C-alpha cells in the first residue's frame, strides 16, 4: 500500500513536469497500464486546473510585483523586449493555435508554461481547460503505452 507521503510528491511532480513525472511514477511503483494512465491523467489535469483557474490571480500578482519593485521610468517609454524564446512562442501560437499549443504543452513546454501561454493568448478559460485536459489524457495514455509496451514502438 502506498502512503500519502510517497504519492503526493510524485503527484505534484507529474502535475508540473509531466514528461518527468510519468516515468518516475512508473519506475517507483511499477503500476500497470491503467493505473499509470489514470494517475498521470489526474495529476496532469490537476496541474492544468491550478494554472488555468489561478492564472488571472498570478498575472495580477506578477504585475503588482513588477510595478512595486521595478516601476516604469517616467522619462522614456521602454520598448518591449522580444527574445528568441518569446518569438518562438508567438509564432507557435499563430501557426498552430490552441490545439497545437495544447498538444505540445504536457511534454515539450511543461504544464505551467503551456497553460499560462494559452491563457495569455486565448481568454476563454473553459476552452483552454478542455483542450489542455484532452491533451494531458492523450499524452498520459501514450506515455503509459510506451512504458508498458515498448515493443510496439520499436521498428
């Protein structure tokens, strides 16, 4: 029987870094396909829910922090800084939209980064939640299948 002190850290890891958490949960507990799929789906959807529904509050907190500790200069208006990473995010969103962003979020972007990006570009939080949750479920089953049935994915 798994204790809560062993489950909670891996649950939180999976809800934030999905690509690391799913194999770690598999290695730690040797769950079967369905258990691993369910565990990783629930953890990923929990992470998406936290960041989708708390994102407005996080945005306000960040803006207040910036205004308090880094107030804008009155003499000249600073231009927005477009880094290489920011340009990639914007081009990704423009090219593939919410479905593409949702597809890449659990594995390549991580759940917090992808969710916050999706909320910045797409204001409908329920739609963002649905897309990202479906993506998490798809990736949970895919990663569970890769871990349990590696011979299916070898050529």
